[in-house]
C-alpha cells in the first residue's frame, strides 16, 4: 500500500543548482500532479499530467519542468533553483473521473526543498 | 487573488465539542468543494466533498455545509477528538476542471482539539 512515493524527502540547494524531484504511484491512476505549499498560501498547482505522454501548466509553472516518464512516474525538475522556490512540494495522483464524484487526489508525503 | 479563503489560521476546541471550520470563495463557477486534512510531515488526505448542487453532505462525524448565496462552506466535526488535530484545507474544483485535478486550495486552518 505505498500509494504515492516522493523522493527525496529533504534537499538543500544553492541558488543556480538543478535537481529533480521524483514521484511514483502504484494505484494505476491516469492523472498526476505537482503542487507546492507555502506558508499562508495553501497548495498551488505547478504542473499536471492527465495521462501518460501529456503535461500541462498549472497556476505557478515558471522555473519548473516536468516529465511523465510512464504511467507510474512523474518528475519535477528545477533547472536553476532560486530562493523563491523554497517550499514543500507534493506529488499527487487521481483515478479516472468516473470512479469518483469529485476528482479526489491522493498525495505523497512531500519533499521539503530549501534554496540558499 | 485568493479565490478560496480560510480566514481563520487556527482554531482550538475542547474534546467532545463541535469544531466548525469555515471557508469562503469568490468565484461561483466551482463544481465541487473538498476538505483535506493534513498531519505534520504527511501529505494531505481527502476528508469529504460536496457537489455545488447540494447544500449538505455528511460522513460520520464530519458534515460539510454549502451556502451558495453567501459563497461559504463549513466543515463541522462532532464530537471533536484529539486525533482530529491537524491542518484542514478547503479546496474547490473550477467548472470544467473536474477531470484535471486542478484544485484551488485555501490557506488552511490549524485545528487543535484539547483533551
């Protein structure tokens, strides 16, 4: 019952460094998402992937790239990290719409990123 | 421009009493509203949802009320238990986005239930 697994859990970067956050789900969900959580802001959608091979921008995509490697995996890349990207990042997935009245997301435990 | 707002950052209640968490929204074009619960060092977990065409949905100790004219929803927890202590996020699904998971979240309210 792993659900949604994110790695790493913690990371400290220097400004300008790059890194990739990894996410995998074992629930056979079609859709996957990356959100960031900042104090006083709630969670904001960065990118999402409705299905394997497709990705779309969310509310705050600038400075990020994503790859939907296969149905299970969805990675988030910071090419040149900035202090404004210090945040907690959550990956999530959801089943097809017809299986739920609302699009209920299952979240990973989060990845805390600090950019110095 | 915060479309979904939780104006109370924190709430403290006594065990056994009712907890009422509030959420306001500014956009009428939402199809669903959801509540998520989050413990420290964990991801948010889904708690309960309500369709925009309903005004109440109940699941055990949790009831969500939707007042469309006031653009307000609330989550009632009765009776409150210490294990309910967590951050609660209100979220909304914009019209036409029910297939995308493009939830709009409020800022969260930290609930503390005292034994």
